[in-house]
C-alpha cells in the first residue's frame, strides 16, 4: 500500500511541477535558441555516466539522479541554459570561466559547447569522468588539458585542502574569472573556505558568481556574507535568488539558485523578459 501512495504522490508532484513550469514559458528568441543548442548537444552524448563507472565512483550523485542523468530533458530552462544566456549577454560568449564541483561534467560540457575562444577551468575532487578522459592530455597527477573550441584545464583537487588551493592558484598565473559557477560545497564552513581561498582573489573587475543548491541550511547566510565582503571593494554588488531546473531537468525538484554580480542581472532578466520562478532581489 505504501508503494502505491508513493507512486501516486510522485505523479501528482510531477504534474504540479509541470503546471508551474508552463507559467514560466520564455518567449525570448535568444534564450530559446540557447536552450535548443544545449538540447541538441545533450543528444550527441549517449551517456554522461554508465552503470559500471557509477558503481566504482558515484561522483556525488544520489541513485535517483543517476537513474535520470542520461534521460532526455524537455525545453524548460535549466541552470545550464541560464548560464549560457548570461555568458552571451554579458561577455559575448568569450570569457574566463570557473566551475567548482563539475561531477560528471554535464553542465561544464554544455558551457564548453556554447562558448568559443574562452578559457575554462574545472575544479573537482574526483578524477575526470572516464567516459571523456581520453579526449584530454595528462600534464601531471592533478591537471588534464584540452584545446578545441576553448582551452580547458581540469584540475583534480580538494577544495578543502590548502595545498591543492595553492597549486590551483599557481596554475592560474594571474588569470581572473568573469564567471564562476559554484556547485561543490553545500555546507557553510566549506563554502566560506572555497570563497576565501579559491574565488575571492581570482575574480575579474566585472563578474558573475553563481551558486547552485542554496537551500541547504546556512548557505544563504554565507552567500550574504560573501556579498557584503565583495561590497567592500566594489561600489555595488547586485544579488538575486530564483528557482530553476538542474542537470536532470524535469526529473527532480527545482534548484534554488543565487547570483551575486557587479552586473544588475535582475534588470537584465526583466528587460529580456526571462521568466524564472520566485525571481527576486536580495
């Protein structure tokens, strides 16, 4: 009986979510094209992780995520779509990009596919996804690189390790990031550490700092502290929060995201008529 209730509850929850999504259908043509380009790319990747490799290393994915990681997603916006839209509007698709916690690289590869002549860094505690590792050159135990549309540097390291942080910062050689997508640490102390040791001194004069999964306890307080800290050296820092789909689209609940930036992203989204659930300034 419990299984029947669970089944019907999941169906009702999915129906409600899809209904809510229909209220936020976007008609911005540029955004629609970006969504289309991302979906076309996803269809070229047969698997982001197979069962054999998942059993050896789950890349931080709960079983429910793994069951849906390779499924086709619909055209309702994900954070990957929004990231590429902002990269296009703010940086003309040419920038220095950092992503922490890339896991199996599903988001990272969509960004790579969209950008051109850009420099992309991945900082991840796990070895590079075995399904893509043959495409990369091995420089040392911590670094793999690839040059195609963009120059990619995959740094294998622990964000909580001072030694790894120092090695990563030495690798940058004064490179500053225009866009940072933080999706590694979801505990207050670890996100604070990540900001102080990896992000803060490596931001360009104008930047976007994007946080996923901010509904974990204490995370929003840390992000508010980060915003206050950045305001010390910047005339104004804008902030917004909203909900959107994550990397498996309609197969999971909304992700709560926060963006803090030197750009007025709220104004840009409103002017471009981009609809996001519960979009508000912070």
